[in-house]
C-alpha cells in the first residue's frame, strides 16, 4: 500500500513549463506587487510566467509568506 499523497498532481519544474515564456498573469502581477511592497522592493515588470513564479518564491521566502 502506497503512502504517497496523490491529492495534488506533481508540479513540473518552472523551467519546463510549456507556457513559461508567456507574459505573467494578472494574479501573478498583483501578488508580486504585494510581496515586493512588503519586502520594501520595487515590483518587477514585464516578467514571463516562469520568471514571475521564481520571483514570487524568492519574495515569499524573504517576507516569510512561503
């Protein structure tokens, strides 16, 4: 019997996202602005989906939200 959590699909690494080169989504941009403000930084602009995801992870770690 497996004890592996199958309730969530395995996440693909950001660098392997098929749509990773597309512009970041509206929710990503909004959340980045919130996190950047909390971190005392200027929010980044014109990021791809993949780069926005990486920046969100960095800022979450920095602000304690991650």
